[in-house]
C-alpha cells in the first residue's frame, strides 16, 4: 500500500470543514458584539492606541515604576 492510498482513505477533508465552521462562528460572534456595542465603549476603545496616560490604574499597578 502506498502513502497516497493511506492519506486518501483518512478523509482529512472533515478537518477543513470543522475549521471553517469554527472560524465562521467566531467571526459572527465578533461582528455581533461590535454591532451591539455601546457608543461610549466604542469611543473609549478607539482612543486606546493614542492614549499615553500612564496613571490609568487598570494598566499600571502602584508597585510598578514608570520607565522600568
């Protein structure tokens, strides 16, 4: 028996279909979450890349030194 015969009998196409279904579920859930997001939350998230405020208690703990 050749390797080609073994690989063709394994039915590996099911893995591609399962991966596609998982991708579509995750993509749809992200789209739904974005569409139903509050306007204030969306504005806050949009400003994150430009935010240089290092005093945000969520991002920096009290024990962490700035610049270290």
